[in-house]
């Protein structure tokens, strides 16, 4: 693949991009080699210009939020990471509606909404991702989903950003029409409801269940596998006696078998090998093929 790397480097640096950033600093698994360039655009105009640079040069680009559902390669990534997280913009509340940028923390937004006497996000508190990531995968937990409150999405369409009504009929369990690279989401409008007096208690209960049942003290990407129809991934894995199973520094959590964690010093290769081992054992013993919820960074690469 031919492109003028020096020209790309100059253009991206002019936009504020950094070079040779360890992917281990950008993803919750804390693994991965260096990314050639990383840019955290704080304005849509900067994001447009970065996308145009990559389009003109056919330079590989990936959109990333908090990196809480991604497994990057150990060899790194020769391309641009557009990281829409921590942009500093505050969500805008107006009555029961709120507009939040794609980089806004979902947990922070849920907490603020409850503090303002609103409900609809309380069950999603604790999901370690961004609003953009939640829209892109229809994030959900404990019976709640982002689609339940999603009303409009701001997307990159034909070289410009526009608001469009949410395509809720296309959203389901870990399924959304707003996934990269087909769509770049920069903001979402959510319709919340007045608190009926249960929001704070529900949020606290969900957070307690997370602390008790999930290995939050170790790097992971949350639930490693999607819930197979008629089953629970963690129960299948535990039933196959895989709790505590390790490959290098990667381990099937001893607290919750649905999580693969980095016990220290794990490589992306270790994690990938353990995922495949779990799939093979569970399929061999139960006939159920587990589908990873974690996405490989290589599968997110877009070349316009």
C-alpha cells in the first residue's frame, strides 16, 4: 500500500496528533504495540480534516473511544487512531433531554442524570465506555439498553455532520447501525424520564453487583463473550472447569468466568490464544460456540 508517510505525518501533526503512542495506554486490556499516530479531536472540524487526510492518502484509520472492548495487536498499528474520549465537553441537559458528546463517559453521564432527578441511564452506570461506544454497540446491562433512551444521533454523512433520528428498529443485543467504519458518531440526544424515586437505589444496586461479581481490579475488556441464546457465557465456561485457566499473563477470571483478565505481563497474543482455547473447550463439551464480544483492533481498520 503506497502513501506518503512524511506528508501524512506533517498533516496529522498540524492537527495535534501524537506519534508512536503505545496502544496499551489506550485500551483497557493494557496490551498492544505502538500506534503510528493518535489524535483526540476536540472539534468536528478537526475530525473532518483528519478523515480527509486519511481518505486522500488511503491511510489506515480507526475510531476508538475508551478502548474498553478492543484487543489490539502486539506489533502495533501503522495508521491513525482517532480517539473520541475525554474531550472535556460537558453534556447539555434541557428538561428531560440531554445531548452528550461521543467521548463523554457513560458512567459519569448516568450519575449526573440521577443527581438531576432523572432516570433511564441508572442501570448503565458502571459500563466503562463512552456514549459513542454505547451507541455503536447498543450497550446494556441489568435489563437496560442505550436504545431505550436514544432519540437522535449526530453522524458523519457525505462529508458533513448531521443529526438524524435514531434507527431503533435496527438496534438489538450488541447490535447497532452506528458502528465504525460505516458511521462516525460524534454525539447523541437522549430522552430521559423524571425519577420515580427508585433511580438512585437501582444505580447503587447495579454498582454493588458489579463490584461483587466482576474482576474490576484487573485490566480486562469487560464481558469477553456475547450471551449465547438460551445460555450464559460465564456459566458455560465455569461448567467446563475453565475458571483460573491461564495462557501467559492472561487468565479466565477466578471471580467471574465470563471475563478474561490481564494478570500482569499479558500480551495480546496471550489473550487471543486464551479466547480461542475457551471457545474450543466450550464447543467441544457443550456444542455452543461462544462469539467474542471483544473486537480485534485489526477488524476495525478502515481504508477509504
